[in-house]
């Protein structure tokens, strides 16, 4: 067992750390304050091959593995969880299902768009009455000749108002329950596609979240992803991979908060010495560091297993659950170390704490992760 | 046509500078980076490659770990790399280093259309001597302080940035240019570039590989071939904290004048 990153993974981390320091960090506060999609940086990430990095070269990607993707999301999220989220969604929830379940024609058409074509991807599963219970979706797609007619709406869609390509789940046979759900590739230019309400969120302000509405939306028959009735299985499989991305994002947030707090407490003098010298601070740091290390091992393990093609459902859920809860704990404790300053917008701690919260909720709440883990324990 | 880029691994001076008891730099304990001006030279070479499809070869002299820096240059888009490394080359000053690098560039081969690009100077020694010496030893015309480079056929038009203005020079290839940070913003390594970096050729030129070049002689390379002797290097004592006078009015000027008077400066 070798715990060292490969030479390539080390270089990817170095490149992403440089990019994050030079390009992401300087605009992270402004991105949050102005609820501004970091378009220029996303364009640069396309140029660098980070967007869609696991897509094979023949379809325009770099042919990297899931571990490389996790490292990129982790590094970006150290300074800006919104940027990490945009990349995680694009890579894990749009490129990945098309690559895994798409026909050759679909891969040839859509994967180059999502890599060299600089088109952003999104994933539409959640509905107002179908959150954790995704099987209760109401969006329908009816086959009429050479196309499906899609009706319904999806909420909380990451990249919603900037994306061009959407992986959408809709009922093709309501009588069959989850076996009646199918997956589709939908372009924002299709007739009947529209963007609804832009969500105002507690955190992740740079990540554009919106409602997506389908009104007699015409989806060509050849845009069915996988077979009819396989949508639920495609969604669950996609979310397994997506959870590695969220684990990496949460890990990055925790590591970023830890680094900020270390720097601050070394310089903040109270009662005659830097507060980093107090045992209470040091013990808190020890717990933060321990959690980051454990979270990193869980996340990288799940990513490597995905790359090896073995089942990793439980491992991805464990990584996501552990890292998201650790991100929440770490940002809360790190903010506390900053005292009153941490509560102000002059420091990044309050942003990091707001951003961390969502990682315990989306792509399966912590409660859902516990369901997934225990369901895979032979109980 | 090709561009040969000479780059150097230097201590990262943004971290702590460590000095050995004998006064030399403790390089082993310091983080290393690619010399910043050399990154500008590499970016300039890659821009020529983007425009013309030419080959870019990076070359460095240094210990074995410098290969890591060369891989980073390959991940940015260079095509081939050469590590010049041998015990005999150790301890070389700027004169001896330029002998060895010129021999290495000779071995790579400089043809009619080629350009050799380098950074102006390295942040460790700050001499700015090695690259002009390489040009002299290769018999190439050289243009230093390049802030803009335009290649047109077998001529290169270079805008030199000087202290008091710009100077534009047209030079025939093959030639050697030294680049400054104003020239460009170096690109990042790309994911695809990183994944391909270890597949690209990286040659090592040791003493055996270069010994037949007339520039390589026991009296012109390594510590023995170096006319420079360093007596001592040290970290200068830190200056005291200055006094900042706020404001721009007459009162501030008077305050400043009083301080200068009290110190018998005026």
C-alpha cells in the first residue's frame, strides 16, 4: 500500500495550488459578496483542462482519473468553495454520466462541447416534492414520434443559469415507480427549456443555482441517456461519483479554514503571547488536522476505487459524510479562534462557514449518507 | 526551427533563506522554484511554438532533482528537456557554467532558424552574466532585456526595456535573447500537459557526453575552472523600522525637515 501521490498527481496539486493562490483567492470574497459567477476563472479552467478532466482525449478531455479530479476540487475549495462546486458538478454530474452511459454518438457530440467547447454542464434530479426521495419526481417525458415531450420543473440546479448541457431525470412511465424514470441529455437551446427562479442562498454565492422549467420541451429521441427506465439507477450511480467531488470540496473548505486560522492565531497576541501558543488552541488544531487527514484518506480511497472500476458506493458516502461534517466543525471552530473578527466580512471565516453548511445537505444529506453506509453493511 | 530555453532551479526566496556555516547557501534545506525570469523566457518560447508549431527544448544545469523542474516545463508545453549534470560540473561560477551550457547547447545543435531564450538573471546570484557569456561562446548575436519579441522569417524584432526607455533591435537568427518579467505572464501547467510530461524525452548530458567539446576542459569547468572566489556570503542585518509621516501638507513637511535637522542631515 503506497500512500504517496503519483508524480503526476503531485504536479496537478501544485498547478491547482498556484492557480488557486493567483487567480481564485484574490476574487473569492468579491465572488461571494456580489453573488458573481466566476466566469473568467471557469474559462481558464477549461483552458487548463480541469473542466471535464476525466473525459478521454478522443472526446476532448485530458483522460485524467477521479483522484486528479478530487485533488483539483479540493485545492480550489480551499479558497473558494463556489468554484469547487461548479467544477465538481460539471465533472461529476454531467460529464461522468454521459461518459459512462452515453452512446458513441452522444459522447462524440456532447463531451467535446463540455471540454474544448467550453460549455458548462448541470444535473437535474431534485424537484420541490422529491428531494432525498428522488423517486417521487413529477417531471414527465412522453415519446411522440422522433422526440420526447418533457414537462415539469427541477429545483436547486447547480450551474442552472450558466449551463448549456443538462442531464435530466424524468418519468417515462409513472406506473413503474423508480423503474419508470429515464435520463436525458437536454440542451438549454431546446424549445420549451427555460430557467426559472435564481436561488438566493446562505452560501456558495458564486455557484449559480436556479430552477429549470420544461414546458412541452422537445427532446430528440436520440438524447435518451441509457435505456428507458434506467434513469434512477443512472442517477444513483452518478451521485456515488458526485459524492467524491463534494467530499473533496468539503475537505478543501476545512483545509482552507485550518490554514487561515493557523496564520491568524500565530499573529494574534492576547495575554502576552500568540493565541496559537495556548493549549486550548493547540488541541483544537490537533482535532482539525486529524479530521483533515482522515477525510483526505477516505476521499482519495473512494476516488482511487472509482478509478479502479470497483464498487465504491459505501466509501464515497463515508468520505462525503465525514468530510462535510468535519468542514462544518472546522469552520465553526476556526471562526471562534478569530473571535469578533471572524464574524465580520473582513475575514473569510464567515464565508467558509456558510459555504461548509451545504456540503452536509446536497448530493445526499448526512442522514442519507448514513442510510447508504448502513445499507451496505449487510445488516 | 526550434527554440532552446535555458532555465535554472533557484531557492524560493519568498521563504526563509538558509545559509551554511561556511557562508554558502544551504540549498538542500530550501524550497526550489524555476527562476522567475526563466519562466518568462519559457512562455515566450511557447508563444513562438503556438504561432509556428516549432519545437521547444528546455535545458538546465544542476543536480538530479532539477529534473523535476524540467518535467514542469514539459507539462507547460515544452517538447524535450536536457539535464546537464555531473560531479565535474559542480562548483562552477558564471564563467564555467556558461562554458558547460554553451557546450550543451552546441550538442543540441543551433541551426539557422533557431533562437536561444533565457531569463535576464537568476534570483539567487543576480549576476545576469551566464546567458550573455553563453551567447559569446556560441558566437551568437544577443539581445538582452527583451520586453517584446516578434519573429518574422529569419529575423527577430526585440524591444529592449532599459532604465530610461525602450530600444528596438532587429536581429538575425540564430540569436540569443534574455527576457524580463514585463515580457509576458507565464502559463500554468495544464492537466493534459502534466499527464504527458513523463512521456516526453528528458536526456541527461554528463561529463562524458560533453567532454569532446573544445569548451570543456578541466581548467574551464567546475570549481577549479572558476575564476570567481566567494570569500563570504551573509544575510545583511535588518534595517530598523522606519517612521511613516502621514499627510501631504506643510505641517508634515516641517516635521520631516525637523527630523532631518535633528539628525544633522540638513
